[in-house]
C-alpha cells in the first residue's frame, strides 16, 4: 500500500506540472482519507465504537 501511495503522489505531481491544475494535488490526500476509513471499517467492532476507542487512547 505504501508503494501505491508513493506512485499516486508521483503521478499527481506529474499531472499538476503537466496540466497546471491544483486539484491533482488533492488526490493523495483523498486517497489517504479513504485508506483510513477502510482500515477503520475492517475492525470487527462497530464503526462509531471504533472511532470512540481511537480517540479515547492516550
């Protein structure tokens, strides 16, 4: 997954330089957000219980 994210970052930077559209720089950030949500959804607890557990850790 790490290499896929690095590849997405490189592709996004290439597209940004080539087409001059700053929206391409949001792709890696969106991909990381989707990755976090998917990883949270894979936890065998309920989604909101998992979120509460994550934020209760100290």
